[in-house]
C-alpha cells in the first residue's frame, strides 16, 4: 500500500487513478518466489518510474535495480552508492563530479519518495538507504537471467559458484559479504557479457587463479575491496574494457600487475593497501578520473612525472606520507577534489592560487609541513587544511602577505607552527564557512582577531586552543557565534578573557550562544573573565573548569520561573548534565560570585570532582 501510494504521490486527477487501477489489475507478470499479487503491486510502482511518452526517468530504474546487488537488509552508504552509479554510468554525464553527485542524490531522493528505498543511518552515522526485502525480491526477479546475487549477510557462501552458475548472458554478479577463501585454478567462467563483478567483503579471500578472468573481457567494474587478496593475477592486465578497479582496504595486497593496457580505466582505488610502489603502466591511464592512494602506507616517494600524464583526474587522494608534487598538481585543470600533503606554506599558496584560477570550486583536505597522523582522524569532510610544524617566518618574504584559504574551508588547524603573526587574522583571510578552528602549540600567536575587526564566525561549531603560551585575548565577539557547540581552551598561561562584547553591544545583559554544549577551560592561571555579559546558552551540557584561580564568575543564564510573593524563582540551565572540577578546588568554586544566591544551589547536584 505504501509503495503504490508513493508512486501516485501528487496525482490528483480521478481519471489518472482509474487508469492506474486498470494497469495494476491487468498486470500479469508472475513470480515463483513471492505472492503474485504482491509482485504485481510492486512491479507497477517500478513501471511508474518511466512515464509514458517520457524517457527522462529511465536512469531511476537502472539505479534502483543496482541497489538489489547488495545483501538483504544492507545499509548502503549514499556516497558509496552514488560513486557506483557514476562508475557504472547509470546517471547522466554531467560537466563536473559534484554535479553528478547532486544528480545521484536526486535519484535516491526520488526512489525514497516513491517508497522503493528507505532512508537509514549506519553505525558510523552515515546517510544510507536500504531496500525492503519484498522490494529487493521484486528487483531481483526483474533482472533474472541478467544479474545473479548471492550476496551474503545471513547465509555465507564458502566457495566460488561453479561455472554452470556463470551463464553466458550474465551481466552482473554480486558475491559480496561471503566467506569465499580462494578462487582455485581451473575455474574460468565464460561470461562475455559480464560487466560488473562484486567480490567485496570476502575478508578471507586470499587467492584468485590466473584463469578466472580469462573469459571476462567485457568486464567494466571489478570490486575486490575488503578482501585478503595478496596479489592480483596477471590475467587482470588483459581486461582492457575495465573502467573501475576497486581494491581499497585490501590490507594484505602487496603487488598489482601492469595496468598499462587498461586505457579505459576511469576509477582506481588502491587505498589502505600494502603496495610499496605505484603499479607499472599507471602513466598510460590517460582517461583516469578518480585515483585514491589514501593511506598507501608503504609508498615512500611518487615517481617523477607520475601525475603529469593523468590530466583528466577529477579526484586525487595521495598519502600524507609523501609530499605532493605541486608543479604537477597545478597542471590538473579538471581536478575537483584533492587530498594530500604539501611541503610548505609557499606550496600551499601556489595550490590555492592554481585552484582559484580554474573557475570551479575545489574541495581539499591538505596537510602543510610535516606529516601528522592525527590530522583528520574520524573526519572525512573536505575543505580542511592543517599546518603542521609549518614555518611561516622563513617563507614570509617568498609569498603573499596574507595566506588565502578557499572560501568554503570548513576546518582549519595549526599544530606546532612557527612564525605566525601576533594576530591570526593578519596572516589569513578567515572564511565565514569555517566550522572547526584548532590552534595548538603555536607560541607566537596572541589573538585570533583584533577588537576593531569583524570576522564572521557564523558557521563555527568547535573552537579549540591548546598550549599557546602567548595567547592573551582571543578577541572573539559574542554576537558572532550562533552555531558554536564547543569551546575548549587549555594550557594558555597568559589568556585573560574568552568572549568580549562588540562596542555597539556594550551594556547589554546577555550574549546568546544558543547551541553551546561544551565549555572546557583548563590551566588558565590568568583568566579573569569568560564573558562580562550573561551567556544565554540553553543547550549547555558539560562544563569543565580546572586551574583558573582568578576567575570570579561563571556567567550562565538561569531561566526565570514564576514570581511568588514578589520573589523571582530560577531554574537550572535545562540541558546541563555535569560540572567537572578538581577535588582541591572546591573552596574556589564556593567563592565564586553569582547574580542570585539560588544559582549556586541549583548547580550543586551537577558538581563532579576528580
């Protein structure tokens, strides 16, 4: 009922509903594995994805059917699925990768809206979709004879299917999430039409015989990710039609044979493998658009001119362990996403200038200076930059006075960097897209912005300042942080205040920080004020105050309740869960000033000492 209703959403004409009922009743397609009536209903909803006299939605059907290649009840991450749509050429070609991803999201939204897919989230809190088991069965019936799905999730296949299963008309085979350990010698399926083979998540698969791919010359997509494969068979090199080779997270893989014949290849994922050098023949992959060498642990150096020949690259992910060759990176005119490490601030300036000249936005996750293994841990968002042990002083004369950041930069980190100006805004144009700002062990910087400046931090969610021994006044205006969720400052011996009021707001009683959840202030011996005005932060959950002996007041807002007999009653901040103190600072806490004597008592149940 839900699926049919979804397919007719927005249809109001009575004649259209009568026509739909007539078509539904006339549907005579049978199904051996599910109730015929159920199949008729679900098949009708599928057929409605291609309106009469219009082919514009045909890609919806292809994308929907592709989802059935995943195991039953599987939560399919949207980003992964859309990348498969693109590599399988199921969505229309667009000018940019971003436009194609937008198209992919639009396709999935439409399939969700007609109830052929369901929204969900996985354990990593990623946006996912899933197929209802009846809808998936219907999809597999539609593709019967052309697609074979033996994807485990509940029942696991132990051996590769016999050659009888691999029919000559087979186009797609999904064997993902099984317990296949090897593909032995002698197995050579005759599948001239096979275009897609998915073997991912056979984590114990360690061997593939050379004969296996010998009669699959039409193969376009091969996914061996998350397998235990140690080396690929030489016959793989003869798959000249291959467009996507996915080997990511093959953590035992040490050797890949020559790829030079795969001139049609557009996507190559070698991330998280043990390969020690770039595979031979890579320079001949002139149509490559996506290349991931992310966490290519064993690679020490990139071959000279390796990237020079890959002029069609749109997405390039290099390991942080090697310095990206800026001269070659500048030549990639079609690049839209970049991840890697640049040698110094000068190279970063060159990178930004080259990207700004392209006329389209480039998303990036860049380290500048020495490699930092914690740089983007658990953070897969793009538009992030980290300066790690970067030297601003010695390069200042060789570069622009102000280092440019992309206008959509979301995360900015400084770690042990020397030569920064006293005020951060003197060195950088800080974009209003910034969501995370982290400064640690940078001993020259004294403030983020000057009092007379007005940098908009409207998107900032997290502010972390750690062990900056000259930081005195942050210069942050309370009116600039509508989305701030976390303030963590520790080990800054000279810092005196955190948030100040703008000149035009002086005298106002409240500063609004509506989304602030965490306030952590540690080892700030000269801190006198968090904020001179009352901080109206109704979302505050956790406060941690250690080693702030000169602090006299915690300016929280306490909601007023009813006035009884002329006396105002207050309530605690509604979301507050704990206030953490050091055991030996109970007396200091007791000496703090409060606007009303009841405020201290309201907070007492939340005190936790360690």
